[in-house]
C-alpha cells in the first residue's frame, strides 16, 4: 500500500527516532486530524502540506519528496512516498 512516510532523525543517528506513515488513500482526511503543532513544524521547515497531499495523489510519484537537515539542532527530516 502506498503511503506518505515522515521520518525524524536526531543526534546523527542512522535509525529514525520517530516515523509516521499515512496511507495515501486517506491522506486528505488524515491531514485534517494532524495537530496544529505538527502542521506548524512542517511549515517551519518550509514544507507546504497541501502540496505534499497533491503530489501524493499523482500516479508514478514515489521516493523522497523532501529531506531537511537542521545542522545546529542535529536533526534530519525525510518526507517520502513509499
């Protein structure tokens, strides 16, 4: 099943501290349930959630959409469609 996957890495680790996977079939509905803090955090990274939703609905879109590295905080966020 195709899904939107958000992985958060901290401290230079190779394994994510947190992973969120949302099935693409329910992504529009699921984004309405996301806490405002999560949406604000994505916006802080410069990620437009509406554009991610639109991309996830297109056929043939797969792989990493966005990879963000915050060097001062030693964090990395990867948003992918798998």
